[in-house]
C-alpha cells in the first residue's frame, strides 16, 4: 500500500511508543476537525446547513470552546444551530409555528395532551444524544485507520515491528482493533494478528498494574528514597489505558 492520507498518520502514530497509538490518531483527527469547523467550514453554506441540523456532542463543543481561536465564529454557528433546533423543539412540544409558544403549550396541558408532548420531546432529545458532525466523521476515519493497520501489519515489516514492540492500547481501541481484524482479515492472518494483539495487551496491562502498585508503595516512608522508576505518572496512564480518556498525563505533568 502506497503512502496515503491514512498510512502516513498511522506510521507517525506508531513510531513513538505510547499507551495507545489509536488515541493519538483520534486526538489528532479531532483537533483537525475542530479547527476545520471553526475555520473554513464557517464560510461554506452546505456545511452550515449540516451544522445547523446535526450540531456537536458535549465533548466536541468543549474542544471548540477551549481552543479560544474563533469565539465569534463559534457563537454564530451555535446561534443558527439553536434557531434550527428550537423550531424542532417547539414542534415536538406541540407549539404552533409562529404562535405564542407558552400559550400553545398551556392549551395542550389543559386539553390533556401534555404527556404526548413529553413523549415527543423525549424522542427528540434522545435523537440528539448521538448527533455530532465530528463524531460521525471520526467513526468513519477510525474504521479506515484500523483497516490500514490490519493491512500494513502483513505488508510493512517496519510497521509490524513498531506495532509488536508497542505498549498496547486502551481498552476501547483494543476492542476496535479486534473487530477490525474480524472485518478485514480472515484465516491464518486473522488468527496471527489477534493472537499477537492479545498477548501484547496482557503483557502491558500487567506492566501498568505493577507501575500503579509501585506508585502506591512510594507513599510508604520505607520507600521514600527509592527510585520512582516509570511510576510517577502511572495513575493517569492507567486511567487512559482503561478508558481511552486522553490528556491526563499532560495535566499531571503540568
């Protein structure tokens, strides 16, 4: 496979050992998309239609807000998104378009249809929970990355060495790779990839378990002068390993 927009970031993610290269890939993609939606996307009408309709999840709204790069652009995007969503909310609540929302809903209460409005609102709110432009793109891109990984594992010797010599993956991305092996590999290749992946994960879960244990033992006065080893940031790394939550090690070091 020739180097592409997918193979290049995959190679870069695996070059330097970390607790989860796929978290590195995911973070990079999310940051790129955040910058896109706060930049060029704002001036493209078709993208504004999309963001008005779909919006973003709590995580990606937070990432956009915390960049502090384009508060005006973010505000404009949120305003038009809320205009679109408020129409849908009022419709679900049973309010007449262009009418007095409060009076319209009060009439529904008096007529005994408030429970129907509540059910419609619940369907609307539940449907919004998984609605996010970035999450949608992320799912597709991470699946493509996993396909590339399973391919390169058997066609690129240097990549395979980096993969096998790594520190494993977070649990969510481990599951993603197992599913990818079932989807994109078969027979002996699927068996070899899965066996090596699980073996590597077991070894590294034990490694980080020992590092966390040593972290706790360092609080014993008898170990006060002993070397921390690799355990000083073991707690945030263990959380990242278990959950895929990124950024904790940077916070710990800062």
